[in-house]
């Protein structure tokens, strides 16, 4: 009897501690407006690295132009990238104008600012011609390295591929940030024409990025899983939800890939959540114990367990 009580108390304590961790992590993400999973996605390695990075925001269509491996010349790819950025600015201006209609003088000024920003972008990209040319060559070499059998079999070759990939990704990120800064300056110029109320309405016109939506989903999921584990509500379901989330973190850093970050903490919590979900006393001392009597399916579940094969 004493060992049973000790087991119940230990599992209850484990459930509450793990739940608090999930709850506080989700709460901190929601409270911090600057939090983003972009750093986590950029650091991903292994077979799923490209999938993790696919949700990262881009300035313009980088992955389809300068960041793509195709036969298009560097000049053509650069022009296509610039055109995609300007198209995004025009789309944003149209969305802002729909929310905050502009009279003729303000509309003309907004268009003038857009043309000026386009000129700044042309000058910036033109000054990167040599660097972009080298980047394109290195991108082609990286693809050849990745296709080589040695890149999958020889540890040194795998390290070279990972290092070169991070180096090129860092360069691309820097150029996109510089181009995004031009866009930020453009939006600031547009805001100068508006009142404070109009600025707030115009800011809401921008559609949230896919990364922002994914981050909010993850944050609310962590908060919900943590709260349910602390209260002992749907313990098995939420424990397995926590396992799935932690598995996605572990999958971004496979331990057999060179340069992968340590994920010991995640493995420990996965083991704890599996124990909570698997053991029948994982939900005891929580609300599941009291809500079971209110569940209309509880008798069916008990009857199903009583059937012997």
C-alpha cells in the first residue's frame, strides 16, 4: 500500500512539473512579441533540415530566384528577385490603401516613395554583382558536393557540406535583411502621411506570415498541454501531444548528424511523458479521476476492458 501511494505521488509530481515547464514555455513565447522559431529552424540539421527551413520568411522570392539552382544567369535571377520584392511592396500598399483610403496627393506621394525604394534596391543589388556571382558558383558546388556519395559516407565530407550550407545561408540572410530594411524605411515613409489611428489600421492590414501563424499555434499548444497536465485533464492525450512536440525538436537535431546540438533534455521529458501516458495511475490525483464519473463513455470503456479474449 505504501509503495502504491508513493508511485501515485511520484507520477503526480512528475506530471505537474513537466506540465509547468510546458505551460511556462508557451506563456513566455506569447508574452514576448519578438519571439520566433526562426533561429531553431535555421539551426536544423539532418534529412529534415530543408523542411524546417521551408517556413522561414523570405524577402521576396529568394528561393525561387537567386537561391534556386537553375540555368538562369545571375543578372536574370537578380532582376527576378528585385521584381518579386517590389511586387510585395505594391501588394502591401494596395492592402493598406484598402484599409486606409488615400486621397490623390497622398496616393501620389506613396507611389513616389515606392519608386524611390525601388531605385535604392536597384543600387544595392547592383553593388552586390560580384558577391552574388560567387554565391551562385558556390551554390552549384554545394549541390555537387551533396550529390557525391562521399557526402553521405565520409564524416569529413558531411562536415564540409554542413559548413558550406550554413555559410551560404548566412550570406543570403544578410542580403535579405538589407533588402527588408529598405522596405521598412518605405513603410515608415508611408506612415508619416497617416494619423496615429490610421497607422494602427494600416499595420493590421499586413497579412501574418506562415512562420508567425506556426509560432502562435506552437505557443498556444504548449500552453494548453501544460495547463491540462498540471490540472490532470485528458492526461494521456496531452502527454502524447507533448511527446509529438518534443519529437519534432529532436528530429531537427539527429544525434548521428555531425554538428547536431545535444537534445538530452528533450529525451528526458519524452521518457517522462511516455511514462505518464502509459501507466494507468498517470492521471490519478488530477481532474481526470473526478471527471471520469461524468463521462458518458466511461462505462463502455470499462465494459470493453472487462471482455476477455
